[in-house]
């Protein structure tokens, strides 16, 4: 029922593991099946330079996490945010309809990692002017 590509990414997933000092982390779960996906990104000058994932879930969840980490590398944040679960499934040569929800988990994990990255940046931006000001006063 799975395409060759899905099986290949399931057997040999890319970019598995924990990332040191990530710029954004997204963790999502599907309450129905209980599967969990964590995706970390590294960003330099608005471009995603690295992505890693850890997934506790079905074969399709592992294959879609693997594929989404491959798809985002080299993309700008603006481009990455537009990657849909359909695009991930298509890049895998399609998914059986009952497994499409697994690709939704990959899309949500990516969006959540990007959101985390943006929130961290916003926080840094808020902290920096204050830091610059205090150094000027010194
Ligand atoms: S069955 Fe839960 S993500 Fe696939």
C-alpha cells in the first residue's frame, strides 16, 4: 500500500535525532493515534540550514518527517511555511488516503518549529535594544 519512496524513507530515515542548540523546535501529537513528532530547525539569515526530527509513530509518520526535513533545508522561512502536508506526501510518491493524516503531523511540526523560531527572534529583538542601551550607558 506504500510507495517505494515511502518505504525507502521509512527504512532509512534522513536527519533523525536531537539537534544541539536549535533555533526552533516544534513538538506535535495526534491525539487519535497517539503518535508524536518533534522537529528542530537551524536558521541562518532567514534560511533553514539544518533540520532534524524524532518521531514516535507509524511508518508514514516517520517517512513524512524524514521527507519534510529534506524539503525544508535550503528554504527561506517564508518558503518553508508554505510547505503543505500534500507537498510532503507528493514528494513521497503519494500516501494511502487513510495515511494522509500522518503527513498533517509533519506539516504541523514544521509550522510549530517555525513559530518557535519566530517567537525566539521576537524575544531577542525585545531584549537587544535594552542591552544596547545599557552598554551605551556604561
Ligand atoms: S497513524 Fe499516527 S501519525 Fe500515522
